[in-house]
């Protein structure tokens, strides 16, 4: 046996991760460029210190106070409201997704999504020995609903993963598409990943509004993006209480530390402030889309805090040219396309100048 005795299907695979490089303008991992205020930082520090006093004891494994606060926050996006029993949280939406696949995927079961989409989804399936099937999106990256429905009926997946807005394209799903796939899935779960949901354009609803109509619908969110909490690592979901109870079977004991719970609660107390830059980032995103199209690029419509643009005969050369000028973006998505996160006005000006310089050099 080859040492170490790693599972054969994992041999030679590189771990997931975007480049972490020390450059002046970092626009590659869709972070919120605006950090918390001194008042928010002080509240977080005080809350963490108070939690530290009891670190000799295990934390509340049901994180009741946090579920109450998250339910309050999510209720803003649905007239039906959300109750704490419908909420679950974990260390980032990555762990939320993994727990969903642990509970509802596994050997003999199938997970489905539609490419191009988030590159971690097949890894969640792989790690839980769940069969992975990827359908295709339309040329404009929207969901071909007829083809999607046919694939679901053919494969009968236990879990369908539907990011809205989609990563890396920024494409949002219409609610009727979510509803039709919930019906087509039968008893299978339909997971709408709204990691970038707060950045959606005016008039684009959240899938949270559909929860009362479909018991198999799960809507996930994160505090990493709009909440400016990428370093906090707190993801969460809203679903039927029975789904949350099922996840409790596979979660690790005390999976959310006392410090994580305390810091997340402090951040939620400052929700209006932390979300205060969302409108500015939306406006910056829309201005970027307009500029890129005026420069002759193909640009996907975006409801997220990033923009996918192309098309390049050699996208890596463009990516490298930007990096050489101190601007880091993401080489991801379909071949010939690049993704840039939306930053501050100064960061976006630096990106535009660098891209223009690269194109001038390559002309």
C-alpha cells in the first residue's frame, strides 16, 4: 500500500483554495472591502473576552441565542418570517453544505448542480461518497429550466445545489425555477445557496419567501460576504425544522465555539452598519459592468459582489499581467473568462487602469 494510506480517489488532488498573495489590490475572493467600525470592533472584542471567561466549559451546542438572532435577521426577507427552529449554523457555509451532504447524501445517493458553478460542490459530494452529476447552464449562464427538470427526473438526486446568485457567474434564479425544481425533486432537497443574496438587485426576491410552500427547500447564507465577516467563518441555513433536526445527527459535538457564537451575535447587533456598504458595492458593480461592456468585453449579468467577464484567448496571460501591476483577480469559471470582485472606488480604478494597460501592451 502506498504511504500514507489515503483514499485512492483523493490521490494527486490539490487542496481547494484561491491564491493568497500580498498585493496592493486584492479582488479575487469576493470579500467585503469595508471592515467593521471601531464601535463594532469594540463590541466584538468585549463579547469575545466575556466568552473567554467560560472557555473551560463547553459552549451551548444548540447555540440557541445565535439561532434566535439569525431568525430575526432572515425574517426581513420573507413576509412569513423565520423561527429559530428553522435555523442551523456552522463554521462557514462550506460546513453547512458538507453537513447537508453528510445527512442527505452518501453512498447510493446523487447530488446535482448545473455548471459552471461553485467549484466546491463536487468536493462536498466526493468527501461524502455521494455520486456527483453536473448539468449545463444556458449560454448566458441562466438555468435552462426544461433541461434542468429533465435531469432531475432522470437522476432523482437526494440533493440539488442551486447557488443564487451563482458563483462564478453572478446569475440569480427566478423563484418559479426554484419552485418547479422543488416539485420535480420529490423528497430530494433543493438547496438554494444565497451566499451573495444581500447583493441581489432591486426586485430580485430571496428564495426564503418560498419556504412555506416547499418542505424540501433549504436556503443557505453566510456572514462572510455582505456582513464583512470572512474571518469569522459563520454560515447558516433556513429550512423546515425536521431538516435542522436531521443535521444535528451528523454535526460534530459543540461544533460552534463559544467565541464564534459570541462574535457572531455581536456582528448581528451591528447588522445595519455592516450591511451599510451593500448599496455602494451594488452601484460600484453596476458601474463596472457598464465600463467593461463599453470596453468590448462579454460580461455576465451579476446580482453578486463580483463580475465575470471575457473572453480571452489566453486568460492566464491577462491574469498574470494584472498581477504584475499589483491587482489580483480570479482565474476561474469557463475557459476564456475571468472574475473580479467588487472593491472600493480606488481599488476599482486601479483594476480598470491595470486592465487597460494590459490590453494596450497585448494589442
